[in-house]
C-alpha cells in the first residue's frame, strides 16, 4: 500500500504536467484512488476515513494565518490599479537616468518596491512590461537585457515580504510537520529580507557591469530630458510617488517584525493603506473597487481550491503510509541531510520548468517536510531555500509564467527566444543566492 501511495503521487504529478486542473486532479484523483483501494483492499483503506475530511477542510477555511492571503492580494491589486507602478518607474528612471543602465536599475528598484507592496508576480510583470519595455527598446536597450530585467524584477514578490508564497509555505510546513519543528509567517518574512535584498543588489551590480562593458546595450537618458522632468514640483512628485509607498511598506512589515501586529492584522493594514494611496493618486472610484474585489475573489478562490485538493491528497497519501515509507526509505539509504536537501532542491528546480509554485508548495512540500524534521534540519532555513528556489519557477523556460506574462504584453518584434536568452543570467544570479544561503545559513538569521 505504501508503494500505491507513491504511485498516486506520481500519477498526480504527471497529470498536472499534462495540464489538467490542479485542484480537481489533487482532490478528485485522490478520492477515486482511495475508493478503488477500499473496494479491492478494504483492510488498507476505508471510505469512513473521509469522515474526518470536512473537519480538515473547515480547519483550512478557518485558518487565521491564511486570512492574510486575500488581504495581501487585495493590497497588491489595488496598488496596481492606482497607477503606482507607472509613476514609480517614471520617477526612478529620472533619478538614475544619468547612469548607464539607469533605466534598467530603476526597473529593478521599482520591482523590489512593488514586491514589498504587492507580492503579486503576474500584475507586476504585466504592468512593468507595458510601461517600461517599449521605453527601454525605444532608448536603445538590447532586447535580451530589457526583457531579462523586467521578468526577473517582476518575480521579486516571491521572496521579498509580504509574499503570498511565504504565507502559503509557512502554513504548508506547519500543517505537514506532524509535531516536528514548524515556522511562523513573521519569522519567514524577516528571514527572507536579507536574501531578497542581496538578490536586488546582485541584479543591479550585473546591470552596471554589463552596461560598462558594452555601453550600447544600456545607454543613459539625455541630460536635457532629465532636467525638464526635474523642473517643476519634483520634490512633491518624490513624496507622493516614492515616500508614501515606502511608508506603507514600513508600516506593514514594521508592525510584523516588531510584534505589534500579526501578519494577518498587518495585511488588513496594507489593504486599507493601499486604498488610501489610490485615493491620494486620484484614481479611486467604484469601478476600480469592483475590479479589485473581483480579481481578489478569483485569485483567492483559485488558491483555496488548490489547498482543499491538497488537503484531500495529503489525507489519502498519509493514510496509505506514503510519508512513513518515504521517510524510512531516505533514512535507511544513509543519505546525509545535506544530500537530501540538495536532492529536494534539484527536484523543485526541475519541477519549476513545468508547473507553478502553488502546485509545488501543495504537492512536494507536504511530502518532504516530515523527512526534514526527522533529519533534524532547521525548517526556517529550509523554508527560505525552498522559497528562493520557487522564485525560479517563474523564470525557467519553457513554462516560466513570468516569461509568458511578458511575451503577452511585449511588442510584436520581441521574440520568445530573446526573452529566453535574456533571463539566463538572472537565473544564474538566483542560483548563486541559493548557494550562498546553503553554505552561509547565518544570512537568514542576520535578517531577524
């Protein structure tokens, strides 16, 4: 029966790779699989086991931590609708315009600010692709550099708090720990800050080096244009466009790090603050409120349906003894904790070529968490490594979602092959950060 549990896991993974709906594949196939076993081998699984499923589902729905998910989504979409991204890009471009590669650097910084404000990759990539890509191409930027900068900067919301990924990851680790070590969202947020900022710094250093080596790939903005932009009300523009969003970020993250508010309470502050910022930008109206509410509902429903499907899968998988079987297999193989961690990182990295981060969180993480606990590994460290690795799932061809988002809004002359080539250096940078955290785990504890 333990082997059948592994077969169930493999079949679900293959069907998801083929494009079947994740939530219904996880939940539906698990129920059908369990039903078949209850008929042909009732001594191993009884359908009465599903009597505990409603209480587990209600446990997910009533989970206080997961209430932060719709609120952070609301915050991100409201800021995206406010036109904040466009204003930030215009202002930052003029601030760094005199530097070669300054426009690309401004995209990275805006990506980091939007990551800390929204945490929604799709909205960030699409918004920056629409606003900055035509401008960068018009000013003579090499297509590969421009697309690589936009796609990679748009995924910073995966690791820089407040991140939906970190919220879901913390909840999945805790629900799968089986009494072992767990992590809270606040600790995961604070531990992710320094690796996220290091990633931003390496992106900027790479842009500076590349633009210094080949000046034609990233030209500076003409001084006359910068002078004209800075002429009238430049200070008020800075306050309205830059200071207020940073203030919102400080309030949201600061309240979590100092313990004044839980992540869920801070997400409510963020949602309210994003609405106030939209009002200040003069973009707030009933239509925008309806659009934001509609998009928030869609994204939240998607996440929770997948989570409920994953809950059903986990119940069947554990009842069949799949997790105990894997744990015994790993421990009996005398695989060192570091080698097992490396194996999991490689599997997640390869899986990221084909499936989204949500599927990886809800399928792979619950299976490996008990093994990490049995190997007595620090789950905060493991969680950050998984989060950094998951970020690459948005960038790795052929199915990196950030690449699809960008291609969808890019001018017709931008080829998919150019986007793929442009993202390679940034994937290498991300893998370097993963390696840095592996060999110097104290980085995440310096963040706390």
